[in-house]
């Protein structure tokens, strides 16, 4: 079972609900039982998050932000204001994962961002999709080449679903990456690129339990990229499966 205080929800999962009613969406997340969330677009949502997080007893230890594509200064300032301690870059173009030289350049950019973030008391991380694992150079996954060139200060948030789709043995991968993995995206589905085929954690084909055992202390962040039904059913179902607690 996952402890509630080690469980979070990536707000991208409920992005359409946020557009409809930001406050009510955060209220529902808290009502289900989540105490942590992982925002996206923090600069744009800064004021709404600053109001809603404390209102509903939520905290945001991590966030996604395009550190390598945007001005990082405002991102770090907003993160500090919201109590976010780790800013995770969620995407580097697939074309940049086809050679070791390009991957090393990405590592250098992340290392630079981490040095800047340290001045704000913030940690920098990277989140993968499938293509960082599909890319295999001299027998090594592109993501692992990245890690070999990262400074110790840069952490990983491994998207376990996309790592599996990319062809990785995810528990074995997590074992190799070790303590650098501070967070996991926990999602389930049919193991394909079809986002609409994603389901509540526990309802798909992903070996979720084995994956969680391979990174026992990492923050568990529930995410669905998309869903064909009522999204809060999947959000609540994931919470119940992972924690064993009934949902309000």
C-alpha cells in the first residue's frame, strides 16, 4: 500500500476540469483523499494555486515546467512562493535523443538549470516519455546516457508507463537508476501509445506493484494523459487501488 502522504496527482490529468472550475477541481481532489498535487503551467496558474492549495490542505512538492524552453527565473520565483521544492522539465524533443552528443548537451542544460535553481533553494529534475527509452545507443537507453552525464544535483521523475511503452524493463531500470529517482509517474493502460486507452491505476496491464517495489521511497504521482470516461472516476479509482482507502 502507498502512504497517502507519499502520493500526489499530476494536475494535467484534470486539465479540462481546471478549465471549467479551478477551485472546485482542487476541492474534489482533496475530497477524494489526495494531500499533494503536481501542477503544470505554474506561472500562469500562480494566483489560483496560491489560493486553492492552502484552502484545501494541499501541497505541491513538485511541478512540471519547461525549464529548457522558457525563462527559468519566473518559474523558480513562483515555485518558491508556492512551496514547491522540485521543478521537473517534462519534455525534450525526440529528435534530441538520437545521438549521444545531443543527449550530453541536454544533460549540460539540465546541470546549468540545477545550478541556477540552487540559488532559489530548488532542485531540478527530468521526466521521460517513451522515446528516451526507445532510443538505444551502443546497447544503452538514451535516458541512462543522460543520467551518466548529469550532475548529482539533478533528480529523475520516471514515467513508469512511458518507460514500459518505450521497451524498458521498468523494475530493472529503476534498480539501475537507484536513489536518483525521487518521483514516479504511476499510470496504467494497455501499454500502447494510445492515450485514450489509459485507465485507473490497477485496471490495466502495467506491473504496477513490481514497479513500486523497485523504487520504495520515491513519491508516487498518479497521472492519466487522457481517459475515455469520467476522469474523476479514474482519479478516485487510482487512489483506492494504491492506498487501500475508500474514497469519499
